C-alpha cells in the first residue's frame, strides 16, 4: 500500500518506519528541511530504541523516504497520516494550527480520493474541522474530489514505541465508512494477524478514547501519589500498600508506582486538554482537574524534602541529581520532574551536578551553559563534592550502589529518592538519611 505521513516527529517516524517494515511504501513529509536532510542521510534526530535500525533498514530496501515536497506526498498515498504536533495553548487547549495546516496542504494538492488519518492527539471534533478545512480549499479550487477523514490515535510509550506499535493491545479506528474500514484493515493487516485488535468505532469516540486512556493512567499515578503523601503523615509505607492493593486484579499492579510526578509529552498535555474540552463543553471534569493539581504538587516533593533535610539552608549547597529524563530509556525532558527540582534549587541558590545516561545533551540545549549547573559524564562524577543525592529517574544504572561508599562520598549523608528504588532499612543501616516517597518514618529529617 502507498502511505504518506505528514510530520517526522516521534509519532510520524515510528508509524512510518513500522508500516514500511511490513512492506508498505511510505513517504514521510516534513516542513523542516534540515530534519529531512538529516533523516535522508540516515540520521535519526530522536532517541528511541530500535528506531534508527528500522529506518535505515527500510530506507535501504526502498520502502521509506523523506521529503519536504508536500505535492509529491499528497499525490503518493491513498492514506494520508497526519502526525504533526498539537502543543498546549496557553489555556491548556490543544493547538490545532499544524493539523489544520496539513489539512489545507492536502486540499491544495489533492487530485483523487484520499483517506486522511488523524494520528495526532486531537480534541473531540477535530476530524470534522479537518474535513471542513479540506472541503474549503477544494471548493476554492472548484473541485469536488471525494475524501474521508478518520481518527486513529496512537498509544505509544516512549522507549517502547516500536514494541507498542507492533504488539499493542488495540488499534482504534474512528470511522463510519466501509471504504475507510477496508483500507485501514489492509494497512494494519500485518500487525493484526495473531488476534483481531482492530476496534472500529465512531470518529468522536475514537478521539475521546485517546484522552480517556491517558487521563485514566494519569489518574492512577496521581491517586497513588496522593495516598503516598498520606502514608507519610500516617506512618505507613506506600510500598507495602501498593502490594496490598495491586494484588486485587480489579486494581492491578501497573501504573500505581508512586514517584515525583508524571511528565513527558503526553500525560501533562492531554490531561490539561481534556480538562479544557470538558470546561468548554460546559461540563467541568472535577477528577481530571484534580489529577493535574495533585501532579503539579508532586513535582515539588523532591525540593520540599531537600528543604526539610537542610532546614531551608540550600544556598551554596551542591546537589547531585541522577536522572534528567522524565522516565528511563528516553532523552526526553519535557515536563520532567528533574526540571521543577533544578529550577527550585537554582532559585534557592544551590548548585546542581547532574547525570543522565541519555539526556545530558537535551539538558544543555534547554538550559545552556550556567555556573550553577554541571553535567557529569559519569554517574559517580555527579557526586564529587555534593552535599546530597536526589534520584529523579529510575534508570537501571542507578539501582546498584555501594551505600557505604556513597555515605563517605557525599558531604552530608542525604539521599532523596523520587522513585523508591531502595529499602529504607538498608540505607539507614549504612548511615544515610533516606527520604523516599510515602515511606513512613523515612521522611523525617535525620540531620542534626
Ligand atoms: C504515555 C502512555 O503510556 C502512552 O500510552 C501514550 O500514548 C503516551 O503517554 P509515555 O509518556 O511515553 O506514554 O510514558 P509512560 O511510560 O506512560 O510514563 C509517563 C509518566 O508517568 C512518567 O513520568 C512515569 O515516570 C510516570 N509513571 C508511570 C509513574 O509515576 N508511575 C507509574 O506507575 C507509571
């Protein structure tokens, strides 16, 4: 099948590479000339395990190429995927500028029947807007070419996107057209062999499914964080509580890990957008609003614990930060808890020595050169001359530490663990003051 994908960002690249890999012919269009040049030279601008190999393999096979030529792209594919960004507007709503621009471009170049596939995460009602935008341009051109617009949201996790695309739990398609249904069955056929994962539904239901899925997951995280904070006040251990509730299959173990708040490109943006959609529909979503509030509070937790440990005396202190990415196996720092922490530390006059296996370049790009930030090349270098260690991301490489050595290395024996990686008793036995999330007495200040 011939497929065109607008947008060579994270979602567009994964979709393009995975569809090419099962034999489709794919053209990826992007307006960014530099990006297209880099991709055409086999250079992948984002870190996603397996993606670079998949792209180069399929480029070599002649099934995948990159161009800025929108006319060529529109002429090429029966399916025209829209996978461009939908950033948050100032009021939290999703900004549809790029999506509607692509719709216009398709309208400008369309000469035959096309199926427009909304892959970007877009608010309910966007498919109708895309339809209107294309129809308007066609009308200006004096054409009445047929087309359909369907919704096909993605459920990709960063760091596991290729696995999620190939072996995801479902493929949601919102359409009421048989023609679209058949085309989408053909497109995803190779990924739909083991069992039927295609869920066909109304366009608006598909659009809402994406937001509801992310908001539900974010709710689980904010809920467990709320209970963790309560556990601290009540002298309970959230890790025991987590096992206690997760063992009930109705609750389950996944997505109830307490921590320093969710980040990334999806949850924060999508929760805010859903709240905005609800507000605009005259039906404020109380729970969704609370999920967002709890999360922004949670992102301050690590700083609050440091503040408590040092009795507010953070000016002039050097704090080692392990983990900058919003989660392991990515270099993405969008809305990462590490950022709230570092920004608060700088405001309090402290210095940061940070290490991340993948995200140091991204950190340099975001914050530039500054006197109060040192980016270490190695994990343990970040500890040299540091008063305390804070763990923001649960990279595997952070799980094994010689605690005796850690106590001797840090100027003050303070470890703040935003991901509950260790046993409080083990750290205490090694003479460290260990502050985790929701772990009873481990939160009390132990420093004199
Ligand atoms: C998420 C969804 O999982 C995915 O289906 C959707 O398409 C996009 O958004 P992603 O943002 O890549 O994917 O990350 P995910 O692995 O889901 O983690 C999101 C955030 O939640 C991270 O900051 C993570 O640390 C946090 N999290 C996750 C918790 O704090 N506790 C948990 O139990 C799980």
